[in-house]
C-alpha cells in the first residue's frame, strides 16, 4: 500500500489520504471485481460488465476488488470502454500507479468517461500514485459515501492532468479531490464538474509546478478549494461551504497560493459559513494576484483577501457585486501588497458586522492603490469602512459609495501615504461610534506628505459620536471638494485641514457641528477656501478658522458660532480676501475677525449679528491696507462694535447698514497708522451710545454718506486726520453730542442731504458747503483757521426747538449764502450768531419769525461779528393774527451786522411788503450796523369794511383806491 502526507502551505494539516490507502483491502466487500486475461482487463458488477481495458505490455492489473493498474516500466496509455458504473463497497474503486513511466487512463473513442460509485469508510473513488511520472486520468461522475472516502486522491511529485465529471462525497473527513504535494515538480491540471462534499471540496498542490483548477459549482462542508503551486489558476462556479453546518473552524471558500508566479482566481458567488470567502497568497519572489468573483459571504474571516509577499507584484480584486462578512476580524476585502506593486479593488456593496472587521483594508509597501467600491457598512468596534494605506511614492485613489459605520472607534474612510498623492472620491459617510483607544470614529481621516485631492462634492460627512472630528486631512497641499459636514455628538468638530508645503484649494459644503466647524492650518502656504453655511453650536465653538501666512482667499456662506469667532483668519504678509454671506455669534466672540500684516479685503454680502459683550461684527487688523464692503451689521452687547478696521496702509470701509445698541460700542471704527481712511455709507448706520463713525487717519480721511443715515449717541462721526478730512453727505448725519467732530487736517464738508445738530471742526481752514439741509440745533465750533460756510441749501436754526435760543457758529469766518438761512420755528427770539462776515448771493434768503402789535416788536435775529455784504431777501413770518404796525421807537433788529456792512445787504421779501394797511421794508442803521423793519401806514375807511383803503406817506402821502392802476408813494428812504 502507498502512504502520503498532504499539507496546506496556508492552513497546515495532514491529509487523510495516506491513512485510507494503508487499510487492507481484504477487510472489505466489494461489488465490482476486475480480472486480467492477457492484455485485456474486464471488470464486472455481478453479471454486468462495466469496464474493459486493454493493457500495454508494461502494465499489469492486480486482480481483486476494484481495479488496480500498475505501469511498471515504459509509457502506457490505458484506454477503457465504460459500459456501466464502477461500484465498490468498502474499498477504493480505481487505483492507478506508475513506477517508472508516464501513465494515461482515458476512455476509448466513442466511450463515455467511467462513472464511479463507492460505499463505505475509506472507499475512495480513484487513487493515483505517480511514482515520479506524469499521469493523465479522465473519469466521469464520482460518488463516494463513507468516512474518509475521497472522490479522487492523487499522490506523487509529477505532473497530473485530471478530468472528471461531477463529484459527490458524503461522510466525515471526505474530500472531493486531493492531489499533489509540496515537493511536487510537475504541473497539476484539474478539470471537474460540480463538486458536492460534506467534507472538503478540492485541495491541490503542484509544488514548483503550475496548478490549474477548473470546476463547476462547489458545495462543501467547510472548505471549497485550496490550490497551491508555483503558478495557480482557479476557475469555479458558485461555492458554498455549509454542508456540515459550518462547524469546522478555519474553513474557506476558494484559496489560491502561488510560490513562484501569479495567482489567478475566478469564481461565481461564494458563501463560506465558517471561514474566508476567496483569497490569493503570492509567496514567491515574483508574481501577482488577480481575483474575480461573484457575490461573497464569509463568516469569522475575510470575505476576499490578497497577499503579495514580493517586491514588485500587484494585486487586483474585482467583479464582486457584494461582499458580506459576519464575526470578528472578518474584513470584507483585505489586500496586502508588501512591495511597490499596485493594488486595485473594484467591488460593489460591502457589509461587515463583527469587531475589527473593515469594509476594505488595503495596504502597499510603496505601490499605487486604487479602491473602487459601492457602499460599505460596518457595525463592529474598530471596524473601518475603507482603509487604504501606502508608503514611499505610492499613491491612493478611491471611489466609494455610501460608507456607514456604527461601532466605537470606527472611521469611515482612512488613508495614509508617504510622499504620494491621495485622491479620494466618496459618497455620504456616516459614523456613529465614539472615539476610543486612539480610534476616533471619523468620517474621513487622510494623511500624506504628498498632495491630497478630495472628490466629495454633494456628499455629507456625518458623525454622531461624542468627541469625534468628522474629517481630518493632512497633506503637502489639499485640493478638491470635501462635501457637507455634520456632527451631532458632544464636542465633535467638523473638519481640520492641514497643508504642510503646498497650497490649499478646497471647497466645503454646508457645515453644522457641535464643536468647531472648519479649521484650516496652512503654515506659509496659500489658501483658497470656499464654504457653504457653517454653524457651530456649543459654547466656545468657532465657525471657520484659517491660519496661513500665505495669500488667503475665502468665500463662504453664513458663518455662525457660540462664544467664539464665526470666521477667523489669522494671516501674515500674504493678501487676505474674504467674502462671507453673513455671520452670527452668541456669547463673547467677534463674528468676523481677520488679522495679518499684508493687505486685507472683506466683503460681507449678508447680515452679521452678535449678541454678546466684547463681540464686534467685523474686526480687521493689519499693518497693510484694508478694504471692507459690508451689508447689514448689528451688535447688542457692551463693547461690541459693528465694524473695526485698524490698518497701516490705506483703509476703506463701505457699510450698507451698521447698528450697535450696547454700551460703549461705536458703529464703525476705521484707523490707519500710516495711510488714509475712507468710509462710505448707505442704509442705517448708528451707535446708541458712542460714535456712529470713528476715524483716525495718518494722512487724509474721507467720509461719504451716499444715502441713509449716520448717527451716534455721542457723535455722528469723530474724525482725526493728519492732512485733511473730506465729508460728503447725501443722507442724514446726526449725533447726541456732535453730528461731526473733526480734528487734525482741514475739513471739507459737502452736504446735499441733511446734517442735524452741531459740528466741531479743526484749527485749520475748514469749508462747509451745504446744498441740502443743515439743522443747526445747537452751537457749532469751527475752530481756528479761515473757515467758510457756503450755503446753497437750507441752514435751519433751532427748527425743532419749542423755546427761543441762540446758536453760535464759533470760529466761522465767512458764511456765503446762496440758499436759505431759516430761523422760523413758530416763535421769536431765536438767534444765529456768526463771528465772521456774511455774504448774500442775490439768491439768498433769510427767514425769521416776527411778532407785531406791541410797543416794541420782537423777532428772530441773525447776529454777525463781521460785515454783511451782497444781497439777501428777508422772508418774515408774522406770528400776530391781526393787522399791526411795528413801532420803531426802540427798534426791532432782524440782522445785527458788523462795521463796513452794505446798506442794501438785506431787503424784505416782496411777499412780506404789503400787509393790509401796512407796507413793510428794511432799514439799515449805519451807526449800529443793524437791519431793522420799517413801515408805511394808512387809515381804515369804513370801519370794518376793508373794501377801501387810504395810504398815507410819513413824509409825502398819497391817496390810492385799491383798484387804482398805479400809485407812487415816496417813503422817507426814497424807496418806490
């Protein structure tokens, strides 16, 4: 009898074939017996001949149970004619042995292959012993029933070509096909039909030879196919290892192991109840693995695995529409490429349920990895969705569907590379586990010293566990689209992006987090970042933070934070350009805070609001230039300013509405330590407690109110300039103290809107040009210098005052009036006091209230410290309700001028001349330089009947009927 031991290179364990062959035949009964007559062998089952065979001279048959053919010397081709099923009980059916030459056992032309059926323990269907020589055997269907009853057992170290039909083995320890040894030098080729076994399916080992196994479907107890060889090729249909209920540990579906070349595996669907699904191990110094499968289900081990143990081999897994595993340490797809070869995975949906069971675990020692999958779902502890790691210059590329992990410390997509790029595409990624043991259950965790590119457009990264960051990305540079980000667990951040040596050019969708939203750290590198809305809800949580000394360009949706900055950019010498669609903070925290040393521009297109103390709306600081354009900004907290710009170069601020209501909170603060400052306003800009605008410029300052209003609880605007200030107003300016307080360089104020209140100007030559309305509700101080007020609009004095008062324009040298100076407000006694001169253009008007009918009439007054010149019409509003004469016994002064005044500087408005029987005029007193009202009087004829009036001149009278076409009454002043 022959003895042999079979071992599995991967799994180990001795074959039971040797024990089967060692049992004595005489101990068993049999149905088919064979006998030899000459060179003819005849095998009969009862009275039925089932096989006839012609032997060559070198072959012999040992008569007895079953068929034992021995090739003793030279090559032998044994052809048989099968006429029935070869059946035995308790003994092997066919034994083929070659001692010194090749052996071939094949059907004759026209004969079917021999079907074999055995019953009983150790009743193997076919035993082949090569004896160092190649064997070719072609058989039909094989069926064995009994313990340790193999379908085919082939022992030897030479080539084997085996062809069978379907094989069925039933019994403990049974194997459908067991062929070859680890020391074999010949090739093995097995072609079989469907395999059904309560034990193992197929085990073949060609040693240093090639191993090719092609079979149909396999249904085995615990192991489907194990094929070892220098080069291994396996092709099979569907494989199921469940016949014995999966009670044998260490089972598998299909495994190929090569030791000097490639391993190629092609399968249909594989269901392994208690072991791995499909795997390829390449142990040689050369060789690659190629795996193509159908749907895979595995238990307590990997669904598909590939191992490349050499320096250059590659692995390629594909075709698999789905891979599912249950049990711990059971990864759906595992790939390990130890060298620099490539690794490629193309599969569909992946599902695992055990701990430490990844959807994909792919590694390379420096080669490129490509992972393309459908969805990946894991539920165990430490079970990542997709892991792809390489080193050296190797790259990683992924394209995944939806990834979902629910276990503690289970990250969604994880990748590491050396200096190579990581390029990841993905669908939605959701993790629900908390961080534990260093595993943080991130949705996305990528790191490389090469560039990282993200292709997550439209995807959402979501984490539900506590203390988890949804995405951490660290690379030389980072580009692409991260997608949307959501975290719900306590203390869970959105995304942390770090660029080591190259720029960031990244788009992020909408971000909603409990802890910090987005953090980008780029060192000296440039950053171009675009985000959707970013909202962080926990106390102390920031919205978006960018730290980079290179150029920064930020474009974002609404940013919101709690007790921290909604948008914070900390830069360096690089230019910073930020565009944000609004921002909001609760608690202490400036909404938009940007610092640097280079130029900074900010464009707010939405609404910015803060509600906490010390929480500015926009705060920008740099030693360079600043440009801010902002829509609405509102703050309510103490010390919470609307817009703050502190620059070293030129500073410009354009606000379409900034409102502050908290204590000690200016609306707009703009300063430059070495340049100019320009503030342009529209909408409502106001501070309830401090200045609406506060400006300090090393050179020139420019305030333009193009529309809307500017107001302050203190001053409307406080401006300090080094070389001059320009204010242009087409809106409304007012202040609780001063409407405008300007110091430093000379001020030039041009008003086509409304200025209400008082102004405080510089010690230089200031100019106010009013084409709108200047409501002088209080005294103004024009400071030293030769100051000029040019009025072509309305200068209204105490227009809203209920009592008479005096308004002083202290320090004003000249008022040039081409419009209206109006003191009329329904009562008399108001005074506009000008320390300098006054000039009327001829189109100028002075409006005053007068009260007639008393011994000494009263009126409003323009009081001049200098001369009055030019021509001004005085328009009088008489507050009395009956006809009256104004006595001149003590005189009523409308204008008190200074020396050298022009006597005709003021004339009465023609609408005020005729007042019933009284005709008014204005008289100039060259001694007192006063302009007072004058009159001519008549008598009422007919008592209350006003139908006829007579006029009398004071020095020369005349009588005129009211209907007369003309009258000439020469008054004492020669006026006609």
